C-alpha cells in the first residue's frame, strides 16, 4: 500500500450524492496518500471546484441541485477551469458518453466500477500536465497552441476535452506517421486501458470536432494499426 504514495499527494474532489460510494472512493485514495474533499450536490461541488485547486475532480452525473453535466459545462465554458474531470454514471451508451465529453469531461467510468480501475484513470489524468515548451503544431489548416491548449481550424476555434487534446497533440507531433492504438491507450491510461470502446469514443468525438464541420477530413483510421493525420495533398501520395 505504501508504495502507492506520492511525494506530492494528489488532491481530489469527489462530487457524489451516494454516501457509500463517496466513502469507498475516499477511503481508497486516503489510504494511498490522497487529500480528499467532498460534495453531496452539484452546487456545493461547483463552489469547491471554483475556490480550490485539485489534481482531478471525480464527478457523478446524477446529482441534486445541479447535475454533473451542467457543473462541468460551467467549469469549462463560463470560468475556463481546466481541472481534469472524470465522470461517474450508470449510463453507458455512446450518446451518453459523447454528452459527457461534450460537456468538457476528460474521462468516463460506468458504475459499478472497480476502485483499482478508478485509481488508474485518476492517476493517468493527474499525470497529464502541460508540456514545458509551448510549440505551435500545424497540419494543413489545423493549428494547436500546445502551451495554451488552444485549437483552431481554418481560423475557427474548436473546444476539446483534455483527453482528445492529448490524442491530437500526439497525432500532430507524429504527422504524417501512424500512431498505433496501443500507444495511444498507454499514453491515456497507462498499463490498464479500460477497453477499445473508450478509445473509440474519444476518436469519434475528436473526428466530429476537427473534421465534421469542414469539407476535407484530416483524421484517418489505419485499419488494424492505429490512426494518423493526413493533409489533403498527402492523401494522393
């Protein structure tokens, strides 16, 4: 147990109205050195998220006062708070996941879940820091300011959750090469990926954001291998 403790302990906010679930999560992380704050409703959770600094917010969707989707949207769009958010929910359809990602969530875990998987997801989110340098990456008319986490295509701003930005950064840095699926999964979740459906959901959301509103698609699936970005003139080579 002690080996899991960090020199700088993670500070986590759990917004969950089920007391048993909240206590189980808190006990698990506190035993590993985590510093925990709790809220039992969305309004209290939003207040804590705005007035404190956390490594990760663990957020239930179905909450009294304000649901988790609304809370996440307010964090992202109204105040620009970029704290990683992992959503907990009993709903597991693709549309449910995409709604969560659209609200600004970075990851998504379906109830019931194993605490070890939750811990692996939280650890992966907490490790995703901004790079020390701040390059501007470009592929065709797609431009990403890595340091500021600002993305635009054809001059139009695009909002992505942290996980999709991480994937896109990898793809733009590797362009025009292919990145294998397992390499992306390892970068997102370490050695405990949640399954192919999770990556597929992120890639769907990424494609919908950077390609669907535009005439020329850039994101390509290389079947059986992985993904790459290809500029229009590269598709004919």
